[in-house]
C-alpha cells in the first residue's frame, strides 16, 4: 500500500478508464492486500474488514461471483448474481484505499462490476446485500461519497434497512442468563440445546423448511447455534457469528410463537458472544425492532440505503448507461 501523498500514477486503458482485472482471491498475498484495502477504506468496519473479505470470497457453492481489482491493488469490488433471481446482480463491496481516492477508481470498479454482471445475464444491479453472504444490507448512510457515486450513475434508492445494537456491558450484562426462561419452557415440554456439529444438519433442514436456504446456510456455518425441541421436533433456533460481532438469524416456528422460545435462545447466543469478549453486537437487517428493544434493550443505530438500477443490454461508449432521472425526466449519464 502506498502512503498518503505518495500515490503512483493510475494506469489507464483506452478511453481514460483505470485498468481493472479479476482478483486472485486464492493467493494469500493478494487476499491480504484486499483485506488491507478494506481495513483502510471501511472506517466504520475496520475491525471486521479482513473477515468481510474472507466471507465474501467464500460464498455458497452455487453462487456466481467475482472480485475485481485495480492494477495497483488499491481498489476492489465484489459482485455476485442473486441466487433467487439470476436477472439481478449485486455489488457486495466497493472499497478504494484512501491514498488512491479521488482518481476515479471507485467509478471504474463499479462500471466494471456492472459489465461483469451484464455478461452473466443481469438486467438489474443492486447496491444491496445478496443474502446469505453479504457485507451490509446496503450503503451506510454515513458513506456520503458512495451515495454520491451511486446517484451519479443513475442508481435509485428503493428501500431502507436498519441494524440494531445490543450492549453487552451495561444493564443487560447481568440479564443474559436464560436459565429461568429455560425452566419455564421445560414446564411446557420444551428443551433448549446448543447445536453440536452433529446437530447442525437437522437445524439446517428445519430452517430451510420454515424460512429459506439462505438462513439455513448461515445457521449451519454460524459460530454458535442453539435450538429448541418439543416432542422431538425442532421448533426454534438462534445463531451468531456468521459475522463475528453479529447476532442472527433466529426464528421460531409459527405454532410455537408467544411461548418465549426466541428470547431464551437469543440470550444463550448473546451470553456466548459476551464470553468471547464482545462488548456489543449488531443485529443485522433487523426485522421486529420492538421484540429486540423489549427483550434486550437493543436500539436502532446503523441505517442503510438500498439502491438499484436497470442495466440496458449494451453499455454506452463512456462505460456507463444513460438513464432518465425519475424526478426531472432528463437523461442522465456519466459526466465528462
């Protein structure tokens, strides 16, 4: 990595666009370089940057994905095709080292990702999480340059997602014991268990049947996973560690909701995360805010904007596709 103020000239190809190539993620030195780009650029997630890169480079086996880098290894973009709808592509991570920012690398990487996705049949690109293997739900609202880049290329905001934070050091720290709740469940014939390696397949199958394969993949790979049994049947699960400092996913079968199963399983997971040295955890892409707020005092903290735009069949000569601004009706494309 170059130091600030010592940025080399950016290599460019025909048309003045910075050169981009496919990363060799299986090479240890290159993987370390990508992790360093992420660590330096992702100021709100620096501690998890290396894990983020490793996670995106190890998605479900059936995922079509790539990592593209600038020739000097000072910028990277991860892109993938949706497993639910192959016509939809995702930009999973875009990072440029601070020492190389301002030279158009982010734009070049994003355009290259669009071209890669178009070649694989995508007709829409989303700057949004591609479950089950994603970095964030969308663009953190604090990342103003990323938002400006997206909107300059014609991306439209279509959804808002929220991460909640649970403090494991304050009042909640003394309230993570699930023993009393587990005892009440046992009176109803419900037992709770840590998912040993031999139990993961059964938990995976339960999650896939009740929800979807994405959650099943996360639960099977999670650092910690707990489940509840009634009459020999799994009725709920909770997991953590698909991202080290993240809790979830979790869920209770419809027939068992309202019994307190989710609260007990969640507390068992959070207690493990606290024992692992975490002072707080994030509940990613949180759905029932009221549940988490009431149960553990979690609060909404990180907000993400989700963006998307259509991909015409052919890119324009500038490398981007002019679009009609939905507000003004004017054609919008890349500025010279």
